[in-house]
C-alpha cells in the first residue's frame, strides 16, 4: 500500500472526462463528474460505433423476424412467457416499441431524494456500461444523458424502490422519464430550481428521448445507482479513515501514549500491508510530539504509577484498522470493475465473444444486472464506519477518566468548572452513537426476500445497504468531530500553566494544522456549557467535500 491507493483524492488538473468504451473510467472520473460537474464527452472509434450499431441492427432484424427476445417482444420478469411477436414486420416493431415504453411501470422510486452527486454518478456510469455496444442501445439515446449532465440538469430520484436484482430499475426509470421530458417528472436545473422535466430540458435545448425496441430495458436494467452510491461512499470512507488516523494520533498525544506501539518490527514480522500502511502513518503523525513518548530508539522511564504499555485502543490501532485498509483497496478494485462492466439483460454476442460454433449477434439472458458486488462492498464499508465510531468512543472514554488519562482532570474540566463534568454529556452522547452504529453495521446481503411473482428470488439490495451507510457515515463523522474537539481540550489542559497558545507547540509538527483548524472556531472550554453547537459546527465542516479534502491533503503528503 502506498500513495497510489489514495491518488484519486488528489487533483490531476483534468478539465473534462472522456468516455471511449475502453473500460477505463476511474473512481476519480466519477467523482469529478458527480461533485465537480466537469464536462463529459463521448469519443468512440469508428469500430466501437459500428459495434453499437451492429447490436442494434441485429436486434431490430430479430424483432422484425419475430424471434422471441426477452423484454423486447416478451413481457418482463415473471411474465416472460407472454410473447408479443405476431403480425407483419411493421406491427412487430410497433409492439416492441410499446413494450419498451411499458418498462416505465417500474418508475416507483419514492422517499427522500437521492443526493445530486449520486444521481449524476449513476447517469455517467449507466452510459459507460452501455458503450461496449452489446445492449442494442443507440448512441444517440446515450447522448441525451450526457447533455443532461453537461447542462447540469439532475432528475429528482427517490431513495426507496430498488432491490438491486434487475439492477436499480426504479431509480433508472426516473432518469428515463426525465429524458423523455414527462411533465410529471421533476428535475433540478443548474440554478438549483425545481422544474418539470419537459420545461427544463426544452429550455436547455435538449431533444426528447423516444424509445425504440429494447431501449427502455437497456437504459434501466443495470446496477449503476448502486455502483454510484458505492463509489461516492468509498471516497467519503477513505477520507474519513485518513482523518480518523490523524485524530487517533491526537488522542495518543493527549493521553501521553507512545509511538513505540508502531515500531516497524511489528509489521515486519506480521506482513499485512494494511498494518504496515497504518503504522507508517502513525509514526509520521507522532514524530516530534512533546506529549507522546518518542521511543523509536528505546523505552523511556515513566512516572510512578504510569503504565509501561498503552491500552488496546491505542497500541493496537494499526492492527485494528489494517483489514479495513486492505478491504478498501479491494473495494476500490471491485467498484472500478463494476463501473466499466456491461450491466444489462439481455445482451447480444459480438463475434469476438462467440463460442465455438455459435453464430454471432444472438441474444443472451443472464444476471449481469445483479448488484451483489456493490451490496457486499457497501456492507463492508458500513462495518468500517462502525469501527471508526467505536474506537472514538473508547478514546473519549479514556480522555475523560482520571484513572486512564495520565493526569488530565475529570471530564476534561478546567479549574473553573464547579461540577468537573464539562465533557460528561458529550461522552454519554458518544455511547448512544456507538450503539446505533453497531445496529447500522448489520449486513444487508443476508437479508433478502422473494419478490416479483417469485421471479426475483435472489436479490442484492445495494441501495438499501447504502441508506444504512449514509446514516452510519453521519455517526462516524460526529464521532470524529467529537474527538477533534475533545483532543484539543486535552492538549490545552496539558498546557494550562503555559502561556496561551502553547498547546499547539506540544503537538507533533504533522498534527499542528488540526489545532489551527479547531481553534479557528472552537475555543478552549473553561466553563461548563452546552457543546452541541460546537459539535455541529465541526461535523458540518468535515462533511463538506472541499474542507475534508483540505484536511486530508497534509496526510497524503506524509505518504510521499
């Protein structure tokens, strides 16, 4: 593990993203389109354009010839036995168009609106999944989606409705309805104004999407919303993991812990790459601290009664988070694979994929829409977020406890405090968040039912897992925000007899910037008072993509 793992968090100066059907769309590209609203272009070679045209032409020929094709001249799902291929060629095509339009029965997404960045990422990924030219979808249809992205027109899509089996049908159908300029569908324009799709797209000069045979199914039958949600959650989780590492280093200093728990020998004789990665970060974050014991070269004497080794939540940090760093690498690879995969059903077999004796361009019915990889990835990230919350709970418990904090006052209270309970309330609150977070880490992938007339009897529920992850991310951010405030209180208490501002000088050079970040808006707490407004302030700051990028940038520099 090295800096390359987190390179997607650093700006490369890209001014646009180009989709070329070569399966090279990256997490960084998705982030750029979703949150930075960079322009996106499609640029296909003549050969790739021809493949898209060939799959469409063969599908149309098969429709005209009355060949049964799932979801094209048959009904959907459990009704696939209902074939609609009678009549002459013109009538068969007309019926296939009606079937294509009838997929909109799945536009049932309701509930809280998905964030704009998830919707934009999902639209980008859907286009990318169709560019390999095996879904019999026309390039002109995909261009409408790209125009919507570039004109910053975002459909309002509900969070509820997807079971992640035939992809994210409910959410994708909402995008489809917007592209078809339905007056019942709402969008947000580039000025943040809610408008009807017909009004907004017409005003922006976009043509109306008209569905041909198979187009409706092809545009909605994929797990691109689950993939978009997983990709953006991945970015947020990695950033929070990095910031949490720095906060843990602050806690070690505030508690007068040792850097020797991260001695290179430990990862040298236990060769887990995540442990080596984490230990390196902790060594660099603690180097030069005047509070933590600097013991890379050997143990130093402790005061009487001070333990010669730190508690588990301090000295086991690199081991505890090691699997999570390693899992995040695998999750990134899995998401990248899915971003660049064909997620649809049915698809057509081009010559280079035909088996021995198989005539090319026949259709295949399979399960590439099943979003299980994304559901599993999101499940894993929810567990990571819960561990962040739990560790912060343990750290705060040590900070406020005189028996465990190596000389800090009860509840991080100043001498002016009458009750000596200054941080007691916030520590009780952390206990609530820790329990809630534990509940939110239960895997969704083991909780699935039988749906849609017994047809969808294996499902994924990636967006269901993401709904829990969104809440769990909120808790983990609150936990990190809490200990950013608490650690600075502890550091200033260590310097209580020193001139004002000396607390910062006790910290390691690599963590002093966090002191400035906190003290810019949160004062030293010298009297008992409500702390919730301070907590909300820091939570909002570290939830802002630009702010957390600034806070993690110095950590990326440590990995050079």
